[in-house]
């Protein structure tokens, strides 16, 4: 069983930065695609980013391209989401999830059997 725990969220001013971490236990992440999702109150869950298990291809939703960077450290069983130039619309609970598959269509959230508990990101003055 793969367990995921997110950390790194918090309150930040517009234009600020945060780095989220997704720590895995139970299994290594080598063969898993790992994705970040977010959900704001009253909004549907949104796929934010995904890093593939093989050559580490990365994917981003248009709204975060150029601002967010996803990376992985398999030895540490950790995936990161570095976020810059944060804006109020980035406010949400951020979740990481993993699946033994590619990142194609990750934004649907399908076949992600393992999910973290979420970490709150609030961007506000």
C-alpha cells in the first residue's frame, strides 16, 4: 500500500512562493506517475501538474505554466511542487496522488488509487 502525505502549505502574499512536498511511504515512487491536484471551496477538483515515472516528463495546467515546477526525488520518495508568483486564484487545498501509469489524462483524476490528505495554500494580503 502506498501512503502519501503532503506538507509545505501555508499563508503567503500575492507574488510569493511556496514549495509543497509529497512524501511517500509503503512503496517506492519509481514506477508511479505522481500528480498534484487542487480544490477550492465551491470549486471542482483541478489537475495542476504531473510528473511521469520513466523519463520524468512533466505536465502543467495552462494557468500555472511558467510559475510552478514539479520534480521528483525517488531516493527520498518525495515529489515537490515549487510554486512562484502565487495569486489569490491559487488558493486551494492541494493534494498529491499516484498511479502506476503515464501522466496522460491525469487531470481526470482517474486511476489514482493513492491520495494524500491535502495541504492548504492560501494566497492573500
